[in-house]
C-alpha cells in the first residue's frame, strides 16, 4: 500500500522519474527471458540440420536404409501436427507450464533417440522429439507475444533472425564435427546441456500474469481431425513424386483423407466451446493475409535452402562439407534487414511497408536466381542470394508480429501456432512442388543429352558420384541442374507475387503498446 501511495503521490506532483528504477529491472528480466527463449528456439531449429549431417553414419551403424526418409518425416509430421494443439493448451492452461513440458518432452526424445538400437526405435523416438519441438516453436512465439508489446517487439527481431542464421550455418558444421569425433549418438545428446540451460532459465526467470484456467474441455475431436489432416498433407508433399507417383492410389487416398479430415475439422470447430483454432480469428483481414504471406514465405524459403547448395555444389564445384556457409550471403542479409525493420517498427509504429518491400525483393531475388547458369560465378549468385535474404528479412518476423497484433491476448497462443503452422505447410508444399519440377527438368535434360542413365532413380548426385562421371556427362548434368533450378526459382517468384498482392491489402492497424513509454506488461511477480 505504501508503494501505491508513493507512486500516486509522485504522479500527482509530476515526479514521473519515480517509475524508471522499476522499469529498468523489468527490461533486464525480459532480456534474460529472451535469451532462454532463443536457446529453446535454437534447439528446435538445429536438430534436423545436425541429424541430417549424421544420417550416413547412423544408417551405417543401425542399417535400415529403406526407412531413412522416415527419420526426418516422423519429426516433421509430429512437429506440424502438434503445433496448433500446443498453442491452444497454452491459452487454456497457462503458457509457462505448457512450454516447460514441451522442453522436457523434447529432451526425453533426444535421449531416447541417442539410445536407439535400430531404425524403428529411432523413428519412433524422433516422433517424440518432434512433438516437443512443436511446443518449443509456438511456445517461444506466444511467450514473446505475452512479454513484449507489439510496438516493442521489433527490438528482438534481429535476435530471432540471428538464431535462424546460426542454425542453418552452424547445424551442418556442428553435426559433422560431433559425428566425426564423438559419434552420431551425440548429435542427439548435445541437446541436453542446451535444454537444461533453457529449462533452468525459464523456470527461474519467466513470470507471466496469472491466467484463469479454462473450464471447458480440450477439443479432442477437433485435435484428432486436424492431426489427421495435417499428417495427410505432409505425407502427400513428402511422398508425391518420390516414393509414389502423384497419380498413384496411395497419394489419391491421402488427398481424400486429408480433405475429408479438414472439412470435418472446420465443422467441429464451429460447434466446440474451446476450438483448437477458433475460426473467428480469420475474420480479421490482417491475420488472414499474414497467414497467407507466411505460407508463401515458407514455400520460398525452404525451397531456396534446398536448391541453392545443390546448385553451388553441382554446378559451381563448392564443397558439401561447408554447405551451411554457402547460404551465408542470404542469411546475413536476412538477419541485418530483419534487425533494421524491427528497429524502425519500434520507433515509428509503422509496418505495412515491410511486407510489401519484402515481397518485392523476394520476387526480384528469385527471378535473379532463376537466371543462373553454368557460367554464373559464386560472387554473382551471392549477390542474388543477398537480395532474396533481404526480402525474407522484411517478412519472417513481421508476419508473426502483425498476426499477433490482430487477435486478442487470450488467443495469442492459437494465433502464434496457426501462423507457424501455415509457414510449415508452406515449406512442405515448396519443397514438394519445386522439387518435383526440378527433378523432372533434370531428368528430361539428361535424357535429351544421352546422360539419363547417370541420374536413374535420382536427379541429385553427390560430389563423389559427380566426379566419377565422364566429362561430357558431367557437363550435361551441370547444364541440367541449372535448367532445373531455373524452373524451380521461377515458380518461387510466381508464389512471391501472390505474397505481394496479399501484402498490398494489409491495413495499418496501430500496434498495441504504442504509447510514448510502453511498459513490459508481462513480467510480474507471480505466474
């Protein structure tokens, strides 16, 4: 009560500086929590990249080459399917406890994966890991939404982009080093010290406002239908054109199951008292547009990450060992631009220009990349990648910022999870569609030049296989790869145009906390 009187008296007398000593510790607390959240995000993003580097060694030890793709697919499926559920549980039962549960689940999956004795066990334990990873990603975004008002959130955008850059560059390097010196099992065990630090810091420092627990039951039917629908979509995009022909019975059945499940999900959500994804959030124009832009940016981003190293290794002769470093121009550009856009958003409160600029640069960058051929130098391709990275830098965090600002605080979790889900699904479609077009063009070009036998069964050859080819066949393959990347990036540019049209219709709504002295509202003394 005395503190209240002091504060009231100070305000009455015009002594505003009384608030400053309290605000600075709050800001320090937010920065400490942000560090813990960045570590948690790094865990989820690094994992697939580290494990991908270790996969040849894992297969050599455990066998089961025919099940290799499921090691990645199980993780991806579990992550995508669980993301909306984690977001809703956080909204219903409190963010901190649900987030800590996801960290623990991820670490349990990591330990079990490292202890796997055969490929079947590894696939199952990777699914457990993926379940935890879904909670990590959406938990980080939702907690940031709770902790930091949208107007202030731009300060931390550079950190988020930096985590992505560190993961993409460092993942393959760390994975290769660990596998060579400690063994492949440590590619999973390495998560334990990082996870323990994140777990301890979040437990000790994260304090969120007390939330009234929801009295309604979890929408289990909606969760089940959504899980089946997402699983079907991811399997179609993963298997289509590789494991099975696009017009095969398996793919057609998966499409039918997916459509039926999602239609049932939409119906159930209109009746549920606590829907997994409340459909009313899509009535907000900005939220719907940002979901669309997020889908398109995911489509482009992960397609580029897949094909750029392939082009540089196959056509420009770069080493596969440092594949993460090949993306450095794009990732550095993305990080720097994201930081600048965040600072400008915080100082001005304006953001509509950034999705527009990002979409334009994304289209231009992809068009430039589509023009690469066998004579393109690494410097030139690096400049093109930097243009694309600048576009992604404007888009990656602004989409989440605007989406979160478009919903009520009680829906922060489902808004974060829905935006993350759309980006994940976009990446699945991007890899599938761009990959199918790339593979078809490479095989057609090789067949036309009499080198089709070199790519029988696969349009992607590693450096060792490429070096063994006769010079005419190798040159034909390099031409085919440049032709394949041409069509893939042109499709990406077309997708970018859709994002640009969506961005033009975004309405400039004032960001919450846009007062002259926004106070971090989420750091308090009680959970």
